[in-house]
């Protein structure tokens, strides 16, 4: 099969032949329908996070089940699925205490002594997030899939696989925003826009969208932001405090830098909670104002929207079909696998909410 392979940090991905194994007892082979290009993919290209190479990136996808292992009963060939990197074992203490997103993932991967799922000749090829969706086929553990209805296009489904779930879930699952509260979202790319529409679903009274790119602020308003703050024009924290009663109840950081994480905390009112969604580069330290903790300000991480994706994702599809969740507007352009490097270039320019790679 064809896949986009990263061989070295800061080099273009190369579309090459990669051999894919057949499904093991609990694995599912999926024909990829669409794959979003997410900022976390770019982090690995740029070496901000390390991964063993060669690697097939891509982790925001949907497709059709091609074949299944002998012990798989959850899906069958022909089923439409969304994949999720939050593959869960179902029996560790994290899974059993209702937080499968934090699963230790001990036995949902192939061990180094087993045949790799992907290879080029004798060289094993890493699957990003155990998915590797920049490829015509994906071989994944059955617990990395959720079966969905088959009347929604792959592009929209793919986005639910990461960006939508990450943004919505941070608001609905991690922070549990209450109706009537005030919310600020820093960074209005694919994930931030979904935090904005998560806040709409949660019934937030004020939703302040913050970004340095004006077009993104306009889009954020279309997604339900009640106020916007242009981050290119000076003190963001001060502006948010002035727009609210001295700060917001909930802030969401969807960029992944030290500066914006600190801003997220500083813009809270007493008792507020900052949720960090962005992937802050390895080695970064965050500095917070100590006395703020006496005012019960909190800061927390959110991984993949604290999802229970087999419950959450089908619900998000229903919200979409009811017109309460925007997905079509998130797909800013479609590309072929061969254009994946162009998609990264557009992302670096900062003007694209989502490029979706389609396969046919
Ligand atoms: Zn992602
Ligand atoms: Zn587990």
C-alpha cells in the first residue's frame, strides 16, 4: 500500500510503498476514507516531540473495515468506523475507573518480538499513535475504533477522530463547563474552534475567542464566540479581565506554548480553571503566580478531551446531524496523499483550520 513516510526530522514526507500485515486476533484492517492533518503531526515532523523513524504519521481518520481478526466481534467488514488514538485495554485501573483515555495500553500494541504491523523490507515502520492514517490502509487494535452510522461523509467523521473530540471534550468532559459561565479560548485553529463550539453546547454565557490572526477570529464568531480578542495587539490578559468581571471561569489553551499557558491561568477569576489542551514542547517549564492558588485557581491538562470515544463520538455525529455542531465548516481544503507536505506548509502559515486528505 501507499503511505506517507517520515524518515528524518524536518524533511518532507515521502509517499512510498509500505507493507502492512494482516490483522492479528484482536486487530482490524481499515481502508482509509479520509485523514485530517493535525498540528500534532507537525510537531513530530519538526522534532518537537520525538518518535522512532521511519514513521507513518496521521491519527485523525475514518474509513471502512476491510477485514478483522478471529476474536473481533465488535465490527465486521463493510462497517464504517472512526479511529481514535485513545486505544483502551478495558481492564487496567485507569480504564476501569472511567478514564480510558489514560489507559496504560500494555497489551493493545504488538510487542517488539512480534512481526511489526508496518514495514519496509526488513525495517519496521512506526505507526504514529498506533494508527498511521496517512496511508491507504490502517491496521489497528479493535479498541482504537468506534462503529458509526454510514450516512456521514468520511471527511467530517475523520475530524471527529481528533480535533473535534479534543476541543469539545476539553470543555464537556475535562472542565465540565456549566451553563451561564464565562469561557476564554486561546488559539482558534481546528481544536480551539471546537472548544468554542463545545462552550456553546455547554451553555456558556460569554465565549471569548483569542487569536493573533484576524480571519480566525471571524471564523470563531461564526462558531459561537460572543467576543473576540486580537492577540497581536497587546496585553491579552488585561483585555479579557476588562471584558469580564475580572476574569473568566474557564480558560482553554489550544496552542501549546509557555506564554499562552501562563496567560490562560492569569486570565482566570477567583475559583476559575485553566485547561491546557495544546501540546507544549518537551522540556518546557510553566511559571504561575503562587498566591493565585489561595484564590482557588486551578490549572489542568486535557488529553484528547478526556474522551470515552465510543460514547462521545456517536453523540457528536448526532449533534452534527441536528445542526448543533459545525463540521462542514471545519474542512477548509481537501488534498491527495501526495500533497501532504503542502498541507503542512499551509498549516505553518496559520490560515487553515483543517486540511483533509481523501482517498478514493
Ligand atoms: Zn490530532
Ligand atoms: Zn486500560
